[in-house]
């Protein structure tokens, strides 16, 4: 998280951004007038640690800024502009700049420095985008939806199961810019893993893009495995002896959370196919083969989600069927008792009409006889309903 950043020891002091209003073209880097607003946050003089959120001239959104050469992290004592100039002059290595939920003001200087397209910049700042891949001149812009499983002790009708975020990636010939939105999906562990495999980082920014895509899709698989446990619990509860008493809100909540997961996973299929099949300037053909492997993992996650959706539909239908059966049983019991009670009600109603000429009224054994007949009929009805399973 951006608020809990560790200092990057090997990076050292990267330096404050100097004012770039009068910056001339140096080695293909054009004038960056848009950095003036950002540059006013930093002063000439002492170097500033760019990785420190409280002191970074780009604001608290900066997570890290590192230069890599031949896959090895460089302890560069330059500011961001000088690092980019040096990389472009020597045509060796690339810069990886990571940000977390930057504002328009914080991102404006970065956009001018790396010549990012305004539409892609707008998407990166405001987030809430569908997974996609877009090409702008020599820059590739990719959007990934990240997902995280929310731990909970018991599944309820209001439990949050899946939390989503976003990672936007700008990839150029000599730079990678990652913009993260959300409370999870930190790329710190991934950066450390890549730094442990310099031969992979040596392949350039495209290798970083592949690693991010693979990292995100692996997160999908982990979340689907966790969601399966919740579905198994609900399924067990539905088919328990008192399953008709289960709150159906739990099933609906799982379906809503599964829909949120589906919105993150399924739309990424087309962008990954584009990365794996269509020729691009910033992605070497040998890297594209690895995107096909990521696409296979994504299809597996999408298939699991589709299977979960069908299973939840079946569980819901089974629960509704159980409720219907329980209601029918209750109605049969009520009907049976109503039939038993109808006999004395009818007889008592007949003798309550107060006719003068009724044979049994003045007979000594009339009352016991009528009560015996009523009891016998009620007992016979009870035995009949009992044998048929209505009572």
C-alpha cells in the first residue's frame, strides 16, 4: 500500500524533480512543460528520495521508481527526469515507475514526461474501467481488474466475498508505469520476485507486463478456489435435514459476489488474446508465447466461474423446491385436521338449530350416542390420514 511504503535502499536518493519548463530536447526527449506544476513541489538543492511518499515531489501516490539495466536494479542517484534521459541516451535498460491512486495534478507531469495519450491518462486517473488493451503510437496501455477474497467467519446475506481493484500499465520501449487503484493488489512482492530473476527483467518492459498479467490471473484462480469453499458450505446447508430454513439471501449474495468476479475475469479474455497473437512494437514475439499461457489460465478461471454460477442456480432451485415441499406438507396437515374437525362441527351445527321435533332430543341415550358416533368418525379419519402420511 502507498501509505506503508518501505524505503528502497538500493535506489538511494533519487532526487527531486527539477523544473522542466525550459527543458530542451535531449536525446529524443522532448520539452516537458507540463511538469511545471509538479516541479514547484520540489526545490533545487538536496536530493529527495522519490520512493518516500511524504517527501516525493510527485506526491504521496508514488510507490517506487527504479531503473533496471540488463535485468539488474541500478542504484541511480538521479531524479526521474535525469533517469529517463540517461536511459534514452544510452538506449540501455528501462524505468519502472509505480503509483497508487494518483490525482490529476500528480499524474500530469508523468504524462508529459513519457508522452502518454490523454485518453489513457484519463482512464488511469479515474479508474473504473473494463479490462482492455489499447495502442497509442509507441505506447501500450493495459487495464487489469484485480480481485481479492474477503475473509469471513460465516456466510450471511450481507457478507462481502470479493473485493476488486484495478491496475493500469503503460508500456513503452524504455519505461513501465503501473497505476494501482484499490486496497489490495500491491506489486511489491512481484517486483521483488522479478528482481530475483534478472534474466526475465532483461527482456524489457514487455516481460514486466507479462508478469503483471500472470500475477493478476493467478489471483483469479486463488479467489475462485476460496469461493468454492463458500459454495460447498451453502450446498451442505441446503441439503441438511432442516435445509428449508436456510436464508436464501446467502445464496443470492454469493451470486452477486460471483457476478462481481465474473465482471473482472471474463472481459480480460479478448485483451489477452490480442497480447498473445497480434504483433506489437513493444512486445517481442518470444514474450507473446507466454501470454498464451496466461490466457489458458484465464480460461480456466472463467470456466470455473461459469460452473459456479450454474451450481448456485441449481442450489437455489433445490432450496426453493424444498421450501415448496415443506409448505405442501404443512398444507396437507392443516387440511387433514380441518377434515377431522369438520365432523363435530357439522353435527353440533345441526343440533344447534333448535328444532322442536328432533328424535334424539328427548331420548335418554341420544347425547352419548351422538358423541360416540362423532368420536368414531373422527378417529377413522385420523387413522386414514395417518396411514397416508398426511398426519
